[in-house]
C-alpha cells in the first residue's frame, strides 16, 4: 500500500525532499513509517525525536495505516 510521508525541517533537508511515497505491506503502522525514514538518515539525524501525525491528527502510539494515508514527521522546532 502506498503512504505519503510529509517531511519537515531537518528531515526535509537531509532527504532533499518535502515528501516521500513509501510502499508498505498491509498491516503497516505509523511506527513502520518512522523506522523506514530513520533508515534513510545519517546517525545524528536518525536519533532526533519526532512528532507523528496521521491524516493531520497527532498520534502518540503506533496506529494502523491504510492505503492513501498521509503521515507527517515533525522534528523539534528550530530557529533563533
């Protein structure tokens, strides 16, 4: 099933994309998306904490996904 992943801040720049499309097996969860994206990052960036939203709703635990869902991965706020 295809899932759209929206990337922000550090993730967007590290992966040089504002979004990705992942093809995940049926039964995949939001935690599987986080793991897949972390696997594409270098060590320091792979360890940053992330807020996760599924279809524009923040989630604290892994939730099951369905084809066409959108997952946003949001690192801590940065700036000065």
